[in-house]
C-alpha cells in the first residue's frame, strides 16, 4: 500500500460503491441494564462525508439512533447544513491561527457569535501530525491557547485531542506535558480531556482508555475518536498490525469497549465513533451509514447499546456536496469555506479517515 496524505484543497474525492453486510440480529438487540450518560453516543464525520449523498440529512437520520453531536476537524461551519447539523457540530482546530477564529466565535458580542456553541475543541492531534501538518509542541500550544483559556465565555472547552494518549514507559504523554505547563487553569477550563483510541484488540483498547484516564484523576474523558483502527483495513494498535475484522467482529469490539466505559464510576462521558459516513471498505469497516445514507448494522448496534432503535430510512435531501475546508494553507476569515470541484465515478480500493487515503 502507498499511504497518501492529501491536502483537501488539491485533493479529488473518490466515490465508490459498496453494499452493507448482513449481521445477525443478536448484535443489534437492546442491551438490558446498560445505562448510558447523557449525550453519550456521538460520531466523527470525516471530510468525505460532506460530498456523499444525503448530506446534511445524514446527520439528521443518525440522530434517531441516539447520536447527539458530531466532530469536524476545522473551526468553520460546513455549508450547506440544516439547523440540526449545524447545532450538532463540535469544531476543532488544526492551526495556531485557528485560535483567533474560535475566540471570535465564542466571545459574546464577537464577530461570529450568532449562536455561541456549547462546546468547542482545541487542537486536533497536535502530537500526531494531523493531515501531515507539523507537530505542535506543548509550549507552543499553550502560548497559542492562552487568550482563549483566559476568555470569559459560556462555551465549554475541550482539551487538545491527542493521537497518543498513553506515553511510553518512563515518559510523559504530549497531554501530560501540556497540562503540566498549563496547570490549574486548564484543569478548571477544560470540560473534558479529549483522547483518540484505536487498537484492533478490544482489551488493549480498554487498557489504553484506563491508562489515559489515570493521568487526569477527577476529569471527565471524551473519546473523541474511537474505532478498532485509524485506517480501516490498515494498521491497528501497533505497527504492522493489520485490521481484518469482519462487521460482526467490529460490532463485538464496539460492545466490549462500550460496556467497559459505561460501568459505574467510569470517567468516560462521551464517545465519538469514527466514522459516521460510508468508508467504502471491505474489512474492519467502521461505517455507520451506507453510501446512500441508510443505517448499517453497526449503527443499529451503536444505537441499541443505549436502547435507541432509530428510523427505518434516511430523510431525503437535494444536496450532494458541501463546502470543504482548506486545512494546509492558513485559514481564511470566512466562516464558511469554498466548494472545490469533485471527481466522481472513480473505482479504486481506498480508505478514508481524516482525509487519509490508502491506495492498493
């Protein structure tokens, strides 16, 4: 495989067809005795979602399965978007320049505060080179975020969402270093610690969650990206560990992890399954919706875990493409982003996560 990290400005989007696999009904029955925190179930929409059929109706549809919010990897609004999709969006930053954009959005009386968001994320994967961008070291991140941290706003802030929440033995994670610099200010200002968890072994994923939470006792944890592998069909929890889980195995993985994090006393208050769109892959498929926007067995199981049944069919929409962000150049001052041309009807084996494209 050749791993290509694509700039979204220059990238063409590849759309292929796929059919949902059938899964035994035992995976989607309502779980007895499971008590989920409020707004527990959430999703990630990667950029390709905004060009798939039935956007923005896709988010409206999956809300019927108990999905509360979705995360985007930029601090701008997606357009077109209906009121539910806009209200459900939790924005994150990738550039230090994005901080001022967010300050404008969350400041009462600011330049972009028609509706102050309930939550906003800070940097996405500053320790992981998100989108192939340079890493942001903890001190630089703190310096950039300090004006936002000192801002009097009703919007609740989330910690930087780290790709590697568990440090190597004898070292500190990026987030531990950052929080050490920021101290009590961040412990008070951050509503939750945001982490990404990927491992093809469910028990190993659980160990990662527990180890990450133990670094910040007393703080709520949001798993803002969750799946067996960061690239479906690609590597899992360790270098070279291919993810070849079937759909039923992915469902079992999900149920095992969710059962652990909903135990009494768990600090995990929200999870964001990656991904809410159709990934178009054959193995380790994380898709909650089909290409057309209908529910997959995985979405049915995700909702059923907290007792949500969902709708039988997605609502229709006339829009098939949305405004896409430019993440590599410096952000513009616009709250919406220009729509690039799309390339369709390209047949290739690929996987998408955060605009990561794998070609075989």
